[in-house]
C-alpha cells in the first residue's frame, strides 16, 4: 500500500513513518519539490504527476494546506473521483490519525488487532447527535469569547473528516466579527448579521400567528467558514425579544452549537437554559477583583438547571488553584494557561483564530480536549 504525505516538514511525521514504514510504502511530497504533485488548478487539486504510481492514501498536513491556501474540499472531491482515501493528518493528533489508517486497512507491525478494532473514531462519536453548549463569563472580560473561539476551532478540526458543522451563536456582541475580521472573510456585504435575522424571523412568526400559518423552523447555516458557522452580530445592540433570542439556537444547523452569552444576556435567559442547551461552560478570570464581580453570575449559573463545566482562564504560576476551586465550590475545573499576549495581538491584527498558532495550540490542546470530553459526558447524561 502506497501512502503519500503532503507536507513541508517531513520531520513532523517521523513517528508515523517509523510505525508504518515497514508495512507500507511512504512517499513525502513537499511544496518545494522539483516535481510538485500538489497544485491548485481551475479544475481543483491535482495530486499526481508524470507516470508516478498512484497513492492508495493521501495524508495532507493541515498546516501546509492553510499556508498554501489549498481547499481540503477540493482534494476530497478529487479523492472520491479517483478512488483514493484522503486524510487530514495532523501528527499532533496521532491517535486520531492512527484510527484513520486502521479504518483504511493499514496496520503497523506492533499493533494489537483487537485493540484497534475496539477503538472508537472520535469524529464519528461526536457526530452521532447534536449537542448545544452555552458559554458565559462569570464577569465581564473573563475571556468567554476567546474560549468559545478556540473551542470552536478544536471541535471543527475533530468533526472535519465526518463532515460535521460547528455553529457559534453570539447575537449579543460583535467580538467575533471584530477579532476574526469577518467582514474580510465575507466581502461585499455577504456576512449575515444574526441579530437582524432574528428580528426578521420574529416578525415573520408574529405574522404567521395572526394568519394561523405554522413556522417550519427549518435549520439554517449562516456565515460558514472552514467548518464553522459564525452566527454572530455586527453590532452590540440586540434589540430582540429574549425568548426568541433564547430559542433561536434550536434553528441553527450544526452537530455542535456553542451559544456564547454576554453577562447581561445570561441574566435575562438563564431560566430557559435547561430548555435550550445540554451543558453550560462558565469561564472565570482568577484575578481577585474579577472573582468579586463573579459572585452574582455564579449564583445564576448554579441555578440554571443544566450541568456546568467550570473553566478557569488565564492561569499563571501566581494563581492559587485551591483558592479558585473553593470560590467555585467544586473539585473539578479546567485550567487554561494564560496565552501569550503578543501572539494574540498578532492573530487579531490579521484576523486569524489564535488556536491556529502552533505554540498556542500546543499550549491549550490538552485542556481543550478535557472540555470536549466533559461536554460529551454531560450531554450524554442529559439526554
């Protein structure tokens, strides 16, 4: 079996080459190769050159795809037409990559066959049913928007192979619109302001109530970009009915929906939380002044009637975790290290999700995966 790995950094895949090199033939293709076999043409992606033997499996480095602006969807379409298996292969998620190879019939020499057969594919597990997670800061400026943004990117990467969408629903502020420069991603006014859409649906619902017609509540996908639908606002002012705003989350398409609340929104909507979400993520900044401001919101979070995952953001060496856990009245919380401020500024300057930065991803991947595991556990208990 011939495996072709498309990457500019062959050393990233040394572990995979060591494990599978004895049972399969592995060829590396680089962007600076004399005869590159990855080129973007008008007809999509060309993966073969000359009389080279066609690969059975093509593994594309996601970092290489981003750096060279290649469309993974184009490669997947070509894979379907030319009958080879296409894998987005991030060596930092080696377990997931190994499961993909095992599903394709590639086994390394020391692999335990029974263990491989029992491995559950993470993407397939996530896509089995829809989950809705609310996210709120326990005080203004706690970093709930940042946590939502990087969590959406992690979920989208896990769901990518299964074809699932993640929707971020944030009708109450325009943080995502600004931080990710969504006006550039959706040029010529193509970005749809979710608050305006809510008002339109609200008006239509009122008209249908008068006429006796029924609303079909068809799920919608808005502002989709690389597996994430940014159902966000351009303006901070919402101007919509709180009940309509709360229930609108059920109209959004996506295997995973992240409902990002501002503190004022959550104060208005926390009573309906149990009807519209499976789990709530409460984000705390451990600064003493922020914790003092968080007391009122913490009481509302505990009263909302859904499982709560506590995330402590911007943890540093000087922060006493025991004091934070005592304040939250829990023994279980996820601690996110304080990300480098300079890197965050650079990402915002170019409108890039900070989780795409290699250093930040490496720093935050383990705690983020811990959040994903807790969401799935809490969602399963709810249903």
